C-alpha cells in the first residue's frame, strides 16, 4: 500500500471516489503485480515443500516416484519424472503469470521516469518549440 503512487490516490480523492471505488480502481490494480509475484513465490515454495514431504513421508506422488526410481537405479525413469516435474512447475508459473495479466497501460505510464520508455501507445511528439528550433525557455520568454 505504501508503494502506490500518491498522485493516483490524490486523483481518486479529488474525484470524490468512494472507498469501494478507490479499492477497485486504484489500490487493487496498483497491487496486482506484487500480489502475482507473491503467489508465484508461494507456489515455488509449496512445490518444494510438497516434494520434500513426498520423498520422506509418503508412498505416493511424484517425489516418492523420483526417490523410488533413484533407489532402484532406474535412471531413465527418474529423469523422465524430473522432466515431468519441471514441465508442471513451469506450466503452473506461466498460468499464474497469465492470470495476473499485463499491467494496465495507464498504471505503466504513471511509473517513475526510469520506466517511462515502456509507454509506447503513441509515437513521440515533437513540441512546438522543438519544431521552431528554439528552447522551451526561449519560447516562454519570447514575445509575439
């Protein structure tokens, strides 16, 4: 919540948005990326924890099958199971990324100046002063 741009919050307040509108239109879209990243990290930890539990405490599951293949020196089966595990983990990560979606264009454009090159909806426009060959300071101080 502290990382949300104060300008967005002030804009919502100046439009007299209700609390629900502030949550749905400003807070949740701004927090979408950190939430999706947290779910991705949590998924990775959950997969690792599940595999560790299956290897030691269970007689079912991919972790158990991998350890069983290792114990019987069935290396092709073990590597096949590891590849299946990797594909499942990458697929779950990609699915969560898809569900998170791309950030809103407006939210992307309001990021800091370092991230501004990501805003490419319109071609860069030349200012009137640049077209005339004068600097902005000269344009302001010049009298018609």
